[in-house]
C-alpha cells in the first residue's frame, strides 16, 4: 500500500526584478525570503549560523535566478 505525502512548501521568495537590473545586483531584488530549513536552524548557535550565511545567500540567489529563467522562458 502506498502512502500519500502531503504537499509542502520548502521556501517562499518574493522578488522584484525592478530593484536590480543586472546579475550583480540580483541580491537587491529579493524582497522577502522564508525557508523551512532556515526556521529549523534558528535553534543553532549564532557562531555556526554565521559560517553558513554566505552559503544560504548563494542558495537564495540560485532560486531567484531559476525563477527568473522560468519566467523568461514562458514569455
């Protein structure tokens, strides 16, 4: 018997391409970002969170870039 896994939201990003015109300013385009993984990691110490900050920012930028690519492809 198979089990049904309910739908879940891994992350929610709201971005505005008008806030940055090129790839270098892509970080400025992110208006809001929330991740289920980030919520779980709030329990960790501040020192270990600082180590992962750069990695998390890169993941956010990849997700926004993917969304922009999908939008551009659909047009």
